[in-house]
């Protein structure tokens, strides 16, 4: 799935579960939204999740990101380390 979406899959080091904390909190919040909301259709679920993702990324300040939103943090990383945002191409010779 990651390859099909051009996403670089990275693993955390063993015995470092704290690195998953942000992901676990995010997944818990999504779980709460799903449990506390009645949806009449799959389209409503999809729309709600897309809205939540937009709200989370653009408006929810994260302490572990230096009190920035995820989008603000990514923009700062891009300014500080632009090489991380350049797509790597692999040339295969036949």
C-alpha cells in the first residue's frame, strides 16, 4: 500500500514505544469520533473523517511539535530541512 501511494515506510526502533504515542492518540481520537456519532451512510463516515483530519492537521496544536499544528510543523521542517522533501528516484538499468 505504501509503495502504491509513494510513501516511504519507516519502522521505529525496538523497545521505543513512546515514538508511537502521537499515532496512538490520533487513532484514539478517531475511534471516539466513530463511536460517538451516528452515520446514515458510508459517505457520511468518509466526509466526517476528512473534516476531522483537516481540523486536526490545521487547528489542533501539538505540545510535542513545539506548540504548532501538524501542518505548521511540516512547513517548518520543509524550511529547515528541504532535502527531506525531495522525492528519491531509483533508476533501474536493464
